[in-house]
C-alpha cells in the first residue's frame, strides 16, 4: 500500500450552492488531515462541508461561521472509502476560500 500526501482540494472559492469538490479514487482510501478556510471578505460567511450527500447528518461543518477577514486551520482525521465524496457550499458564493489536504492510500 502506498500512502501519498496530497492536496485533495486546491484553494478555491466555495460556491453558493452545493457542489462536489472531491471524490476518492477507485482502489483507494483517503484520510482528510487538514482543512484551511479563509474569509477575505468584509462580512462573516457560513460554510457547509459534507462527507457524502449534503445532509445535516453528513456534515463536517454545519453552518459554521467564519468571521470577516479571518482564517481557520483545522487538523483532523476523516477516513473515506473509495467512491466517497466531499461536497461544499457557503451562504454566499465567491466569498470563502477552502483548501483540503490529506493522504490517499492506494490499496492492493
């Protein structure tokens, strides 16, 4: 098994509507280890980040408010199976910037 440190989600502006941002490749497990969120705007914004379908029970961040002009860095350990997905949206598009890093573990 090869463990490959990887930028899973490159820095991007989160949309105002639910969007797929990452899918675990076939024959792979992924461990999400780091989530970086920045809000360069002058207004507080709210983030929703889900493992799988966007639903309250699947959310890593459920209406998490990021204050204006701030950054949040979270070190975490979320294991995802092949075909698993990450989805994100914010209360306003083109406001929050999201980056996610982790390890892809190639099975077999």
